[in-house]
């Protein structure tokens, strides 16, 4: 089994409860980790036999940028289901940090994770 982590991916998205909060894109820092199994007898130098991190990263960015979720909790649930189905990955953990909110309150971070 392999564990993959994509850490602090910068993505701008319209997310929030109020219209005012959703009016302007906010910078989110997203960390995704997941596990997957691969048959060791396969050629692991061939991208067809391992997970394509580039495709997963692009998909994640697109889904978050175009999301209509109002809360990070809802967004995380949707992303987890979509990623598991599309890329056949397991044990998905997503952490999203709202950097502007953290700065506003003088905190190092304000994040939600599953």
C-alpha cells in the first residue's frame, strides 16, 4: 500500500455562508492524503500502474473552484466521494484552511478536516 499526500495546495474559491463572504474568492490551502494498493509485480515506472498525482491535483482544483458548497464540511464530503469514485482511492483525508479567516482573527489557521 502507498500513502500519498498533496499538502497546502493553493486554491481560490467562492465559499461561505453569507452572500458577502461568497462575493469574493477566498484563498484556501488544501491538503489531501489517501492510500492505494498496487500490484508490486507491475511496472511501477509506468503511470498506467500508479496514481497520477497531476490528474488528481487538477481535478481537485477544478472541483473546489467550481463548487457551490457554502461550508467546508459539505465541500469535504462531496470531494471525498468524488475522488474515491473517480480515482479509486481509499482512506481519503482532506484538510481545508481558510487563510483569510485565520488572519482576520489573529490565528495561525482556521481549518476543517475529516
